[in-house]
């Protein structure tokens, strides 16, 4: 096989790329500002490759990606023209993913990196006589922010997370800021989204704030207002969708240590969006997470909270319906 020159041009869905001796490591924060995202780069979640992929145009019958030894078992996908060709399940310590038997002729490929662990890519190889060039992504840029339900560790593979499925259905260039256990509306996240290029932004906040009791009912709305207004500093007219929490079983009725339930959070989110719309933000929208995954879908929840592989597929298929009157109409 022939080794291609490893450059930034192959990578998509990362916020920044760290150049190490022998490889490139994707990050979902600006790596030079690592210390500004405590603790430890959003508790280690910023280095996880959720939504990150390599894009190439090639006529090769095989593609191999090499990387530093995996810290844990993971999956990688090879997608062509939106269709999943191969999923490779890799053990901890693996250093290569080889996708063989690819369709003949020139094709556009996406190699999706794991959604559950970080990765330093050390090489990209194709068949000896084939050509391979980086494939730009000119689709509208979508930035989505959320919790483990957006990172989707339990999805069947990285291109089967709900954001990946939704991005393909909607024709979006995805940047996923799903941070498992760590969606707390920190001010630096607002600054990050403010500074990222985006044609559409979505936020799914609440469940981590409930679970970790990081914000009280007194502070939830002020922090949400601050997050949205900070984003608006860089995206004055970008359609911005805030989705209230999906169904959360006992979290619907059980007060957390600070006296919050998910219904209380949903109401606070609706009130906040209504307030900002009344102040003139006509590109800000709210959708009810219960219309996305409600009590009638409780069977999809593997632990009373996380939708599991089938639930994430359902959410991905349903997501375009949430955009009715949001992205497309606002874009006209």
C-alpha cells in the first residue's frame, strides 16, 4: 500500500489538531487553550473523537488508517456516499484499521473515528497504484452541543450516533460538542461556539446539570441566557435551536439535591427562549425534547437515561422533523 502525506486537510469535525511527533491528534476544544477547560480538558472528554472523520476521494480498493495504540476498545466506520460500508470493532491496543473490498471506481469516503476515545492518527494508506486526495466538505456547518446523549458512546458505531445520522439526512457538515457527563453551560463553551464557523447551531442542555446538581433553579436561567447571548456575539443571525431534555424516567419527578426536576428545566428553557425572542432574536428557537424521545419511548432507554444504539438511530431519523420552521425557513 502507498502512504499518503498526513496533513490537516484530511480531518473534519475537529475543533483543533495537535501535531505530535509522528501523528495528528484531533481535539474538540482549541488545544492551545487546554488549561481554560478544567478539569483536564472537560474531564478528558475534549480529546474524544466523537464526530471527527477523515474525508478522501480515491479509486483505491482499500484504505488503512494507522494510529497510536488505542486506550480502549472502539469502533471505526467507512462510509461512501452516505452509505455505511464497513464497521471495524477494534480491541484496546490496536494500531490500525484496514477497510478492504471497497467499491470500484472513484468514490468519496469518510472514515469515522471512535466516539468513545481519543486517537492520534499516524498514517493513511491506499492501494499502491491508486490516487487519493483530501475531500473538502462544503455543506452547511452544524455545531451541536450536549451531554452523553449527544456524544453517544453506546451507539453501534461512530457514524450511527444521532448527530451523524442527522447530519447525513440534513446535508450538514457536523461538529459534535457532545461531552459525556459534562454539558454544564460553562462560559468557555459559549465562547467556543461563538468563535466556530456555523450555519446552524443546536443545544441540548439540562440532564448533566440535573445529575451533577451543578446549577440551582436560581442560576439555571441566568447561565442559559449568558450562553445564548455569548454565542450571539459571533452568530447574530445563525439559526440557533435549543432542545429541552428528552424523557428521563425518575428525573421527571424526583428532585435533585438542588431542588430541580427535568420538567422544571424544560419550563425554564422555554421561558428563556421566549424572553430572548421577545427581545428581538428571531433566529432563536425551542423544541420540546419529549417530542423527540418521550415517555412512550422509555423502552429504548438502557439505564433509564441513555437511549442506547436503537434509540440513537431513532433520534437521528427524527431530528430533521425538529428543524421544520427552524433552519430551512430561517435560511430563506
